């Protein structure tokens, strides 16, 4: 299931980028890319059609993103098998620490 979601997510990303770049800007930036009045979609432009398709691609993108988040959370709650946890513990040999002689006790005076 994960490869299918990855494929849908990548297609939604590419589609979203292309659709956003196809839309003309409000301040004349679309003229740079040839967005004049005689465009491919007619004189009124493709605002309605491109807007709806962009919204659909955005919904697919968000759904796949949320699915990734859910699947990731499910994987972290499962106990994982670890080689480190199953390895036998071997205690290291302890070397005796030499003790320094303490101060000499005073002798009682007579």
C-alpha cells in the first residue's frame, strides 16, 4: 500500500506545480508566459477550470500527506525487534581500585 500512496503523492505534487504555473497572475505576471486574451482556454481565461482542478490536486496532496503521517505514527507504536536488546550482556571485569593510605591516627600522649 505504501508504494501506491507514494506514487499518488508524487503525481499530485507534479500536477499541483504544473497547474499553479499555468494560472495567470492578477498583476500582469502571466503576460510573461504568454497569457494574453487569446489564450488556449478562450478570452475569459481558464480561471474556473484551472482553479477547480488545482483545488482537487491540493485535496489529493493533503490526503496523501495525512496518510503518510498516520502510517508513520502506526509504525512507531509497534514494538521493533532489536539485535541490541537481544544480545547477551557480558559484564566487564572490574579491576580493584588502589586505596590511598589515610592519615595516621594520633597516639595518645602520656
